C-alpha cells in the first residue's frame, strides 16, 4: 500500500521550473522527465524506508535517467511522505537540505 505524499513549495517550484526547462529541449524530453519524476514519487511512497537516510530524517532517491535527487522525509505516524526537493545535481550540495 502506498503512502500519501505532499510536495513542499520549494519542491513544487523546482519540479515546475525543471519541466519548463526541458520543454525548451523538446516536448518528448519534458514528458519523459515528468513521467520519471512521478515514477520516483510512486516508488518512494510505496517503499519510503528503502532509500537511504542522508542527513537527519532526510532520505534521497537518486533518479537514473535525469540528474536529479528527490529529497524527502517519511512521516510514518501520518503514513505520508513529504518531498522537500527535486534537486538537480549540478547545484551546490549544501542547498539540498535547505527548505526555503
């Protein structure tokens, strides 16, 4: 059974901006990116404790085809996953755990 998930405003903005950027490459690439991100969200929500803790309660899902890491926190009492970042790996790693 999958847990529910919610995106932080920062994660939502990162996801939307990245999808928009991929639109400039091609609509096909944008759609692949969006599909891969949603597959990542699905995998995380089904197996939230499978992916490693990296800092405190923050866990990371590393995407394979696109250079992104999904940073999230699993909230077992609520049965939910809180997505903190859809983080492009070209960014400085210190920003990975900041929640703006």
